[in-house]
């Protein structure tokens, strides 16, 4: 799977204004981010977000989180685990359907897990 074109296709399929495939330790694997966005900061913070959710779940002795959705006034950040080594992130606008974004990211995650 070509990651860059797949990330760019998220613009059309689910209204993503930004997306990335990131290692679980916060390194950028591939990204489609607007100009002026620090790729490194974005990646590290998204990895931290899913990592914090994993730690919280571990403390509660419940299953590992599959995804995290952060909602703000303008957008929703959807972070999905893609196997043991990666995660996929999409930022969608306020009017976009986060369930559709989650579905598209899950489909990508299934493909990335096999790589």
C-alpha cells in the first residue's frame, strides 16, 4: 500500500484536513498535513494520546483501546491503532462524520497490519 496516496484519499472519502501514519513511539511514517504544521509535534502528541489511553485502560485492567476520538469546536481528531507498531490519525472538520472517518481508518489499519 502506498501510504501517501492513501492518506490523501482520506480528504475525499471522509473529509480529512490532515492525516498521518505514525509509529507508536511518535515518528512520522507518512503524512498529509497542511503547511505550517509541525509534523514531529503532531506525531508525538498523537502517539502520546493513544499511549495515555492505553495506560489508563491498563490501570483499570480493561482491554487495549482501539481508537481515541478528541472533539473540539472546529474538528475531531480520530486516532486508530494499526497493529503493534503504528497508528493512523485523521483530523476531520466539525461537520464531517467521525464514524465514517473511523471506518476508513480501520480499513487502512487492517492493511497496514499486514505489511
